[in-house]
C-alpha cells in the first residue's frame, strides 16, 4: 500500500548467545517501474542492546552500593542529632566510629568508580616505560609483608630471571597487583600462603600469577568475578570493605597493556588469578572483552 513498514525487533538464541535484530521495510518500484518491490533493512542490534543492559545494570548496582553506606551514615547521624545530649560517651564514640567507617567505604566506592571512568575514557592517561616485572613483584612483596593486615600470612615471590623488562605503566600495573594481593589477604585465613609468580610461557608472553590457598571460588561464580559489583559472598564482601570494583579495574588495566586476565579456582582449593602480558608491548590497547 506504499506505506513504510514499522520497525520491529526480534530476539533469537544461537547457542548460548541471545541475538537481537531490527527489521524495517518500505515498498519501492522495480528499476523498470512496472512492479512494486519490498526493501527490507536489517540491523544487528545485539551489541547495542547488550551495552544498554550493561549501563542499566551498572547504574542500578552503583546506586545500590552508594545508597547502603549513605543510609547507614544518615541513620546514625539522625540518632546523634536527636539524642547526643543524653547519650553515654562510649555509645556516642561507637556511633562516630561507625559513621567514619561507612564514610571511608563511600569514598572507596567513589574513587573506584572514578578510576573505572578514567580507564574507559578515550584518554585514560597510560604512560608506557621500561619496567622490570621481577623487581616490581619483589618490592610489592616486601611492602605487603610489613602491613598489619598481612601479619600471619606468608607472601612468597618467585620470578624467572628470563622475564626481563616490558613496556608498561608502573602506577597502573602496581594497582593491578595491589588489588589482587589485597583480595588474597581479605579472603584467606591467617597462616595462608600467597604466591606471586612471573614466568615466560610458550606464547612468548609473560605470565604473572597471584595464587592463594584460601577457600576458593565456586565454579558458577568464576566466569563473573571480573564484572562490576559482582560478589561471590555479598555479606562477607561488605564486611571486609570491598567495593566490588577491584577486579573490573584489574581487567581494564591488563587489557590496556594488550594482555588478558582470568581466574582458576576450585571451592576449598584456593584461587589463582593469571594475567598474560606481551613481552614486546608497544602500548597497543586490547579491545578484548
């Protein structure tokens, strides 16, 4: 009837992936003008819809994570305002320490959100320079052994002399290893062993492993641990002060170095976070997901 057909979206599943296509159509005359044809335009909307879902989920998760400490701060402040004159000094001090703790948690979440925002921007500010991976791991091992939260843990560093130098951003790569060591300390009991290893693998890459002998990660959670705000144990993560963004930051920084990162674990058998970096990196950013 000469009318443009309305756009319609269709979803279908192929293997384990859900695909989305948008179809629109319009009548057109044939080249000889004697008959009417139908022209259909098909757009693959899968990636766009995936990004929209990720944005919605991120906003919802970020709002929830920010609301939790804000609600706690608001509740304790209101109680102090209403009853500080009659409240015992010991209880007032406890309220103030709780407010301080939740304020620090709120600040940590905001700082990690800002870090992710910078990493995902078109100008992430990465500075490549020659870096000795073995020396960096040794320095981090020495630093963490002196920290109060590492008392009772064994932190061992093993780096092959063949690893040598790579082109990397010292500050950002230090953040990667600090996040991984912090996680290992948080989720392993006293007396646990944390190992930092670096070696060259057959793909001519440098493989760095942060391994612990803690409780491990259940198989169903393993594919998701690098997602923003994903928690294996939500209650325990909040108790230990995690923001749920540390491994997402790790993933982004490793990909900025042209590398990749993944986890290997079994419940009750410890966890290994493995990352591989190109030995002769020129600072090309990886777009791997």
